[in-house]
C-alpha cells in the first residue's frame, strides 16, 4: 500500500511532515516501510499553499493477514485528530494505492509531474481517483487530494532526481517557543561533505531551522542518507521528539519548464534564454529589475531584496549580454533563482577622443565637438570595454533559496 497525504498544516502551526512522522511510528505495528517515506515539494507558486507546499507518501508492505481497511481507518482518524481544520486554506487529502495497472502508472506519472510544474484543479485528481478506483478521503474542499495523489504517484513511478533530508521534530511542550540549537555545532555540521544549505556562509546565517511555531526543529539536506546522518550527528540542541530521513525532490529544479518567453504563464517556473534588452535598475525596496528579450517577446526579471548579494551581480549586467534565467513567474515578472551569463557585451558607444579628451555633445542629433581644437564628429564610436563580471552561473544565497531550486553545488 502507498499512503499519500497533503494539506494538513497551516501557517500558524502543525506540519504535514510531522503528521507523516507520527504516522510512520503507528504504521510499524501494521507492516514494514518500503524504502523511504517521500517528501514531495509541489509547484511553489500555488496561491493556495500553506507554507512549503509539501506532500507526503509512505510505501508500506502490510503484514500477512493485515486488514487494509483497518490501516485506512487508522490513517484517516489520525488526520482528523492532528490536521489544522480551523485554518481556511487547510483542506486535507489522503489516498491509498493498493494496485496499479500500466495505464494507471502512466497517468499518475504525468499527473504527479504536472503537480510540480503546473496548476491543477481538484476535479483532475478526483477524475483519476474515480477512474482507477483509488481509495481516498478528502476533507473540506478536498484540495489536498491533488498533492496526496501526486506524492503517491511519485512513490509508485519514481523520481528522476532525488535528494535526502533528515528532519528532527520538537517536543510538543516546546512548540511556539524559541528553538535552542548550539550554533557552533551547526557550523561544524555544515562542513560535512555532500550536504548543503545548512548555513549561509556569505550572510553568516544558520538557515536549516525554521522560525515559525511548527513542530520542526531543523532539517539537514544532502546527497545520501549517510551524508545527512553524518552531519546530523554533529548537532547539539534541545531534546527532539523524533526524527525521520526522507527521500525527496528538493533541490532538483523539477519545477522548471524550458520555454520561450512568449509561452510564459503566471504561477509556473521556467528556464528562459534571451538577451538583456533593458539594463538593471534598482527600485523602491532595494529590488533590482532588468528585461530580457528573445527577439519576439520580452519579460522583466527581478532579484528581490531577500536575495541580498546576488543583486550586486545582477547590477553588473548590461544591455546586449546573453543570459539564461531560472525562476518563477508572478504578475508577468520572473523571480530569479539562478542566472547563467552566456555572453558578455564588451562594446560601448562613446564620444570620440580628440586632443587627449572625449569630445562633447553639441546637442541631440548634432554630433560632437572637441573643446580644444574645435574638430567635429557626426557619430559616436564603438569601443571595447573591460567588464568586472565573468560568464558562468550565479545563484541566490541559501537564505533566499526555494525548496525545489537546485544549488550550484549539485551541478
């Protein structure tokens, strides 16, 4: 059986991964977890999301003679007990996959990928559940059925790229209080190979622990279970209630679609190629905006204030530079996650030199004149300039990284 869960949390507290962690413990008396529980990040741009838009899937081999109906009832009872039903945007969903035909696997693979890259409607999940007779339970408007089915689909059909995260959960009596974590131990943990985003070196921040009142104490991400467990062993903190190692699609860029600028839609994430058509400008709030064009369409790209030093890189771009941008689109603007500078424009129009100095403009369309000897020139000249930026990849710092965005350390 594969159990899929989604949308049991809220911004005020609770966490779907914590409900899954509790469920994993309860399932131990019914069977054996197959492989790893899955933590699946869905489309990060969905307006209905509560926090990180995570859905969970738990594959379990039931003990011989175990009644599947009993397991389903236990799961549903736990959701009814723990989910944040009072929150407006919390609409839990649970699915149970017991058998799967080839057609069902094919349809679920496509559905699951769309849940990460596109915007789905509840009816699309309901149609698949009905078509293949998949047992399920939706609460309130049932929106959680989308994520629950998508996560279960990935558990059934596999992920094209995987990472791991070990998450430690707080004792319930400590929820809502400041987290107690020894900072020196975190920096030591961050030195361990094949892990990332535990700290932000550039901004001297610890980024592996949330600040919200939810049950998570901290999470360590990495290439393998061995890597995250090794880093985990260095952490000194308040006592934790439990911890779980998850297989996940985090930091894989699974949300990104390759497209042309003219094909872009809001609430999706893209990889777009183009040429800088309007140079960067800093607007109110410290955000940096520039425009790229592919010759037929153009789009504004933004490095928002939380991206910190990344903005200084963006300010060095010039019109004519060739770039590939990575990020999500909202209100017609691409929110940058990464940028690859593929071509530098070294040419600049300047007034000609004469008598050791630049000629001065005589007015719009009137050319230039040397102030010393009076010589005139009709047009500016193209000169090669030195750039203080190199071709290559640039990314936002860990403090601004989205769950799905692939850090350069993984390239």
